[in-house]
C-alpha cells in the first residue's frame, strides 16, 4: 500500500488548510485511515482517524476545529483544519491500516506551519 498526502503549507493563525491522502496499491476497502503529527524530537501523535464504517476518533486538542472525512471511495481521507493555531505546526503523516493488508502504512509527511 502506498500513501500520497497533499495539502500542507503555511497559513496564518486562524486560517484553514485541508490535507488529503490517497491509498494505492493493494489497499482494502475495510480499513482505518487517519492523520498523525510529529514535531522533531517528539513522538508521533494521533490527530484523527476514521474507519471505513465511519467511526471517528479525534483528539481533544483539535476537536471542534478539525474534521476528518472519507472521500467517495474508501481509499481517501481528508482532514479539514480550521482555526489553526501556532501549536498545530508540525509534520502531518497519513496513516492506513487494514487487517486484510498486513502492517500499518505511513505517508511521506506533509509540513503544516501556522504563523502567529
């Protein structure tokens, strides 16, 4: 499974960005996809995830500001980020897991920078 993420960039505090990720290769329609973020030197932390059945898990620090959603096919996930804060600055990684596809997979990482 290969993951292609897009949509990062530089935005002012209070602004919005949308991240998108598409899975290709041997992906399964029964899966979970989501986004983690990592600041250099720190652990990679979950931001939000969604299953193919629509169950979502969103961390408290972004609830009400970030929305995770699926595309029309089960190999795409989007993260709408509103009211961005400087502390949201990080490298965001797309994540995919399916028990039908073996191990979890990671995208290449996309930088999100929020200026104050």
